[in-house]
C-alpha cells in the first residue's frame, strides 16, 4: 500500500522553509499578516464534523486519536487505580477523551496546512523507511499493536493484518496512508523548528545546577490538627451550619445520598453452556494463524559483508568492487578479506552470524532477507555504517510449533470465543424489550455455576455496577468478563435523596471546622513562606510554635534522582523542592488535596559547589535536553498562534 506512493522531495520548498524558520525565530508577533494570507485556501468546508480555515477535519484521524485516548484512560485506571483520576486531570483526559482528541486533530490540521503551503513532498524510499520505523509508528498511531501486524516470516508489515486493524477502527487503507504522510510532514516541520532554537550559556548552567548538584533544604511542618483545635474554639451557630450545608450542596452535592440498588448476579461459563469445538476447527484456526501466533523459530539468514566506509570515494570504490563480484561471486570471501573496512568480519571473509528480523540496520536487513538463493550478491546499499555489499550464505526458513503442541491453547481460545458468541446471542434475544420471557429466564439461570447478592450505592466503573445501574423496565442486564458470562437481576431500588440536616449534623459540623482550619492553614503557610526569605526556619518555628504545632527538619545534601524515593516517603514535595534554584528561595504546599492534610514550608539553604569539569563533560547532553524542552514550548506557542488566527468551526 505505502510503497505505491511515489513523490519526490523537491527543492522549491527550501525558500519557504527558510522563511518560516526566520519568522518563527523572530517571534509570532511579526508573522500575523503573513499567515492570514497563507491560509486563504480554495477548498471549502464540507459536511464533516468540523473545519479549520474552511478545510474539513479528518474524521479518520479523530477516531484514531479518540481510541488512543480511551486506551490510555483504561491503562492508567488499570495500573494506578484511584490515583488515575489525578493523572488524567493533569493530562486533560479526565473530562472527555473526545475533547482531547479534537484538540489534537485541530493542532495537527494547522501544521498540515502549513506543510502543504510550503509544498513539502516526500520521496518514496523515505516514506518506506518511515513506515518501517516502529518507534515513529507507535508514536503516531499508538493504539495499533504493531507486533500483531508484522509477518514473522518476513518481518514486514502484513497488509492483510493491517487492513483488519484499520477496519476495526473504521479506517480505509487510503485514509491511513494519508494520515501517515501528514505525520511525516509534521515531523519534518518540527525538526526544522529545532534548528532555530538558541540556548544561552546561563540557561545550560542553570540546568546543570538543577539536574546534577546536590541541594540542602530545611522544612517547617504545620500540623493540621492544631489548626482544627483553634477553629473549634469558635462556637458554630445553627444558622451558620445551615448556610454551610446549603452552600456545599449547591456547589458539589456534598451531602446527597446516592441511589442504592440491590440485586443478584448469576455467573456462567463454557462448561455450563455445553460448548463443543470440532477437530477441524482447531486445524483451521492453526492454519489461519500460525504465521502470527505459532512461530517457534523465525526465519534467519547468514551473509558475508563487504563494508566500505563513507568518504569522498567510498561509493565509487564500492561500485568498482561490486562489478567484479558480479562476474565472479565465488571471490567474495577473498575480496572481503582484502577490501572490507569491517576488519573483524574481514578476518573470516566477511562472514556474519545468522540473524532474524529486527536485529540489523533496516536497509541491511531488507537486502539480506530478499536475496533469493545462496551465493547471490546484492547491489551496493547505503547503511549507517557506509556502503555495503552482501552475499547470501544460507537461509533457514521459519519453523512453526506443531499443532499437537498448541492444540490445547487453541481449543481453550475457540471454546471461549464460541461461548461468548452463543451467550451474547442468547442474551440479546432474551433481554429485548417486548420479548422477555420470565419462564425462559428462570430455566436459563439454572445453568449458572454460582450466584451472589450485590448491593451498591454508586455507579462506578466496574462491570457489575454498570450492569446493575443500567437495568430498566425490570429486564436483567448482562456482560461478558474474561471467561465468564454474567447476568444481573435487579431486586430493589432506594432513590437518591437529600438528607435532613439533623440526620447529618455531626458530619456537617466536622466538615465546617475542617474547611475553616484548612483556610487558616493556607493563609498561615503562605505568609510564613514570604517571611522565610528574611528569617531563619528556627525563628519561624518560635513565632508560629506559640499557637500551632510546628516541627522543623533538615534534609542534608540530597539529589532528586538519587534520593527521590526516601524524600517522598517522608512526605516531601519533590517537584516543589527541586524547583528552587536560588539559595534562600522558598515555597509552600499541602501534603495532599485533602482539607485535613498538613502544611509545609520548604527553603533552599545551600547548593553543592559548582563542578566546572563535570559541567563541561555534561554540557552537550544538557544543551540537547534544553533544546528539546524549548522546542516543545515553541511548538505549543506556534500552534496557539495558528489557532488564534485560524477560523475553526466545530459542529455540535
């Protein structure tokens, strides 16, 4: 599919690209009039879900990005549990993965329009190289499991398997091809932007100090309970309590009692359903999937190589040697010993160990695998090592696991798939509105392997809860979880309601004092952090210790990477601490977002002495990292500028 694309990278884009670099370097304030003109395009907005500057947004790209976001959410929730919500909030996926996908698609369209304006075209061999670059593909199309679409016999992307994945996503081959080309062009523009980034010396030194020099901090802890005790000295009137109760309910429904549901869950499996798989089904599945699932040993090839390193005459020398080898392939071993710049393999006539896909340079690997017979000599190829000529010595074809070895595995999979199909089909027929038959249902549940009572107050993300809370009109709900089918029957429903204040008075009163104590603590640590710039932590401990419980501690010299685990265990805020770069600078924070958490002030007391020799050793590495960070910031600013000037229409 991709190899059919044939375009040339033309030099006419060069002047436009250089102009864009200059404009980006000078700053977005100088380019507004230019880009108003740049985006006066002829294409009109069609019937899509949205458009940028009159050009339809890609529905296919939106679908792909939305699926990626949904997968990220599921993965985060799986691995981080309750903490996932905080992480999702930080990366703007918590509210709606569709909105995050939309923002990404809009940003990409803005850059795509710029690349089109700059007349960037792509050479076919460059496209093929990017298509073989798994890191690039994973970054752009992360939701596709590329290990599942690679043919293990050849190591190439299998178009049939790729087509299957695209079909699941609702994408055509042409749509995927277009998305790939746009992604490559965006990467080129991003790399162009990187060349315009300047990092002054003092910024590199600041990064060295931040990343490599140890720092010494003092920390003043303010105990929340002492603020709570102070807050409770104020008598709370009934009117004030009622006002707080009503305010919290109006803002967050804090005291709302959610709906409660009770029911029964019935569990089924393939055995209880009597699922049977025939032997010919095992054979058919094995034949259809052995290339992707049952490879015992991948195809391997052994070659001899002659390497001529890059140089003024390297290519010419390689071609001269190649012309002689074509006439006399049997001389390859002796020629390799005499001329190859790979001195190690030259000792054995250029002979290399046998290898499979994924172990060598892409061009080297492709050439070696595609030679058809032993003794065949390749064309001169260009790799990262230089100019190379290969000769195939032998090829070992792929070895598959025999059916008898994997039949149990296949049977388990087919039985489960068949169970899911039959169970879901039965449920769809039985649970439809207007056709639900209670007698048939009662007969069905006799097949269950177990049942359990369930009682839930909140509709959470688990399958049981989702099923229980989606039941309507008394018709049971069902789902498949792993190797089990589950039917959920609703028993009773207790509607959600507002409680009387008198029934929750003690809880509301505690919440009121916690809120007042938290507000007081915030004000105190903010004030104390300012005072800490001119006072020692010891002086502040005496001042605030008269009214509140405070405790001072010192970290000694610590480094973020080396001591992070220990510091976090003590409750220190790593990001806020190591974000301080000037001796005497301070910050304040709460241990968590909970109102009952303690408050802290952190002060940078000392920085390890500057190590000039270490700095010079790390300078280039630090500069690269700084450039990368600044490039990201510049790209975000540039996209923000394009968004500001663009005409964006999104349908409701």
